[in-house]
């Protein structure tokens, strides 16, 4: 796993360099649609640039791994481990030059529950969140943990699209809300204690969105559910979707579910 973790850093660095250069030099072109991803959503130029860097790194590494990416889908190398990749999470933010987007990379075998390593890099800032199963969560090499919950000072991020009335009413009861637009990075902020929770009530998250962030939340002491209140899990398949409720502690669950 050490070799895989070191490789994830290499991939993140290469994506960071390529994306940052294109955001700076080609800001009007990076949002151009250049195809359709394996998950059925449009692929923008910035997504393709980032994924191309990752796939070149995989080829050059010599490591035996499958790849599951939002754009390419499942690349089957008959390996035990799979690299689960969202080259740019928060594409719309990147294309509008809003400095809140990331790359998300995880290593696992078949589902969210067996992810062993996760890395999320905040591309604009270069901050790196990472977690190894059973070994805690870290931000730039320093151990992090979730925040102790106090409702009066709590801060949650959420995804607004498709929220049912019952959930909207519960959201309005919370004192401080944000909508930030990059799932993996928002989950990382729950892990670091910057947020008390991340709320996606509509089932639209893919495994590529959440594989690294979910491990970060768990290793930092947080909890994860879907909108039905079930423990969060998802197979390694970009066509499967889920809702995501990432919280700093299980006591918050009653506020929303």
C-alpha cells in the first residue's frame, strides 16, 4: 500500500500542475465540452486534461492496478486493487475560476467499505488531505479530527438540487449553511473540523466523488449515512449513485434523518 500511496501523491501533483496551468492560461477554453464521460455526464476540457495526466502516470508507474474514473469508466487490468479517481471534483467552480475544486484519489478493491487509502488535493491552495485505513486522517502531514458539535455555532455545507420539502425544513432550522460545490473537498472539511457536516440529500453522488472523502471522514472520527439513515456504501461502479450525509458525530443524525 505504501507504493500506491506514494503514487497517489504523484498523480495529484501532476493533475495540480496541469489544471493550474490551464486555469491560468486558457480560462475561456477549459469549460468546453469535449465528450461524454462513462458516468453519462458531459466531459469538459479541464476534466480531460486532468484525466489524461492521471492515465499517463498510471502507464508510466509500472504498478498493477485497475482504474475507475469518472470520464474513462473502469479500466480492467485484472488487478487486486483499483485506483478510484475524480480528476476534477468541482468542475463548474474551476471553469468559472471559483477557487474551490479538487482532485480525489482512492485505493480499494470493490466498494466504498474496503477503501484503504484516500487523498484529496485542494487544487487552488495545494493543501493535501489524506487517510490510510486504521491510521487516521491528515492535512499536509498533520493529524486532523472532526469538530465537537455545538448546534448554535455549527456550520454545514449542502447540495441544493432536488431536496425534498422534509429535508428543506430541517436545513432551515440550522444556524449556518453554505453551498460550496465540490463534494470530496467538502467531506475533507468535515474531517478537518472546518465543517460539522456535508449534506447531499438527493442521490447523485458517484463512487468517484466520495471514495477518498468518506475514508477521511471515518478516519477523523466522523460518521457517514445515506438519506435513508443507512450506513453509507457504494460499489465501484460509476453508474451507481447515492445520497451522502457526512457528519462529525452520530448525535447530529437526528437533526436531519
